[in-house]
C-alpha cells in the first residue's frame, strides 16, 4: 500500500485493523498493532517523504501473525539506537514513535542507510 498522504494513513490503519480481526487478534492486540502501524506510517510519510507498507499474514509452526514492512527512500536514520530512545525526536513530536512501536509488537527490525532510506518490519503473533 502506498503512503503518500494523510488519507493513506487512514487506509493503512483500516487495513491493519481488518487483517488483525481476520486473524482473530483480541481487541487489545488489534489496538496495539493498529497503533504501531499508525506511528510507523506517520514516520514513513513525515520523515521518509512517503513510501510503502506491505501487509503479510505469516505462520511459524502453529503460530500465526501479521507482519508489516514500512519502506521509504528518505534521508535514513543516522543513529538508530538514539532514534529508538524514548523522548528522542528529530521533529516536533513526543518522541514515542519508534520506541513505542517496538514495545507494541513481538518482533521489530529496522534497517536504515543514510541517504538511501529506511525499512521497519514489525510482527505481532496471535
């Protein structure tokens, strides 16, 4: 799904909610995944200049889950450790986006190269 405007953020949240419900996530699990997706989609738009998100149902043995991969070709993140720290912001936000998103999911991976872009992949297991 493209992330190019504020309207796309709404569509991403709706899609994540729908997929989470189809996987029979509890309401709390759905809310955590939608919140994480919302934060990461906003970062993709605001800091990455837009990009895409891929939604994927995944399975590991008997576990089923939802994996989201947000990608942009923005400026990249020079210091990932710093960016994950609560309270850190490179903009005018509260500094809870990346670190907060990480706490809302089971698996979190971030790959970023300065001048090339960023990919954040998150998974929540049922």
